[in-house]
């Protein structure tokens, strides 16, 4: 054989051997397989002390065997699971399956390298050094006088603060009432109207409720709303007047009050409340006939919130107006929310 050919063949053979070693295929590891749940459900047919071959790992990774068991009160091991475990650095080069850590939730776990290395397993916990006892210096009992002072002083300070707060609040409330002119309670109105009759012409009825009917009416050059109540609802008529006549009730988001009248005598009497007319009607009726967008929804919600906030708020008396107490609506619903042309 030509020496050149012989040398070339030797070099090629060495290269192939080196390439084969660098690309050697790692065959799968064999492990014992056990699954307590599967074994019980199959009556000992499947999942009980079998031998399986683990799946081939990715390059530069390994497969291991593992055991998960539980030590009973008598010290016997109760196996939960056995099988293959994929690439864990703690399992590298561990020929035996040994758990050296502490028991976690009464369970123990170990893993190892090598075929059927999980056949036998042990628990060898590392000894722990007992904590060193620290000498605790005796605590001197606190002074009795200081203890009493620390206990009484916060209570006394809180008591004084409550008294001062109550006195200031009482003075503030008294200043409100002192600025509001007081008068003797007046008797119920006589059969004659509470104010002069206005030239009002009823046009059409807009709504009916338990406290009467609401009409669209013409008052001089202005379109107004007239709520007509019967004799049985006279107290409601008087209560609504009292609320409308409170100071600080002139607000953009509260229905504008024009006046009140009593028409007719005896059982035929009618009690009228005259307010501004809102052409859109109530919020309930408007929503039944129209679809609103997000901007309109926000506008309606903001106007309702501002009106309720003003109604519920308490205003002190000043030089222009008297004291306005907080007023609860008590019947707030979409039927009682009128809308004008700007949806407010």
C-alpha cells in the first residue's frame, strides 16, 4: 500500500472516531416506575414496580431516577411515586438515591444517576447543631409612678379633646340657629289661595303618580309645569313647599320653584305646585324612547350627583340667606329626575 494512502486513511479514521465521540448518542436511563394511585385503581396491574426507559434528553442534559415516599409513624417507608426525572443539578453523579434534607410536609424525595438506581433509597438527615442559648439580662420592673402616668395621660388627653370638639361643634351649630330668624308655627292655610291666583292655562297632562298629576301649562309667556294634588295629599303639598322655600335652594341642578296655589274649596279643592317645565320629561321616559351615548350618560350622571349633593349639604346662615339644613330626598328615582334640553 502506498504510504501516502495509508497515512491519509489513518488520519481520516481518527477524525471519524473523534467526531463519533463528540456526537455520541446517550441512550435512555432505565428506572423503576411506581404510581400509588395508578396501582390502587388498577388493582395491582399497572403502575406497580415496573421498569421503564426514560425519554431521550436534549443535548447536554441528563435523565435521572427519583423516589417520592412517606415515612409512617412506625418508621416504615410508604412509596408514593417512582420514575424518571429530567436534568436536575442536585442529581448529578449521585449513584445512590439518598435524601439528606429535612422532611417537608411528611414527604421525602431523592434522585440519582444510573440505571435502576432508585431501587433502593434511604433518608440520612444531616445532624443539626442546637441553637446556642443566649443569656438574657433581667429586666428591671418599671417604676409604678411612670406606669400610672403612661396609662392615665393618653386617656386624659383623649377626654379633653372630645370635650373641646363637642364644645366647638355645639358653638358652630348654635351660631347657625342664632342667625336664622325664628317665628311661631303658623296654622294651616285658610280655604283661600296661599298666593294670588296666576293666569295659568293647562295644556296637556304629562305624567300621573301616587301624589297627583303633572301638567304642561302656559303662564304668561312662559311654559311651566303644574303638579296638581288632591285634598288627601295636602300634607305632601305643604312639605314640598317647605323644601322649595328653604334658603340656598337656587341651584342649576335642582328644579326651579315658581310658586304654589290652592284652587277651589272644600272637597273640590286642588293644590298646585308650579315649577319650571323640562321639555325632555323624566329620565325614565327619556331612556325608554332614546339611546344615549357615553358623553350624554356622563352629563346626566354629573348633573344628578351635583343636585343631590347640594340638596344633602348643610349651609350656614349668612347675610343674604338663612340656614339650610341637610335634606334627604327619600324618593329618588328616574321618574323624579326631569331633563331639560341640555340633558341636565
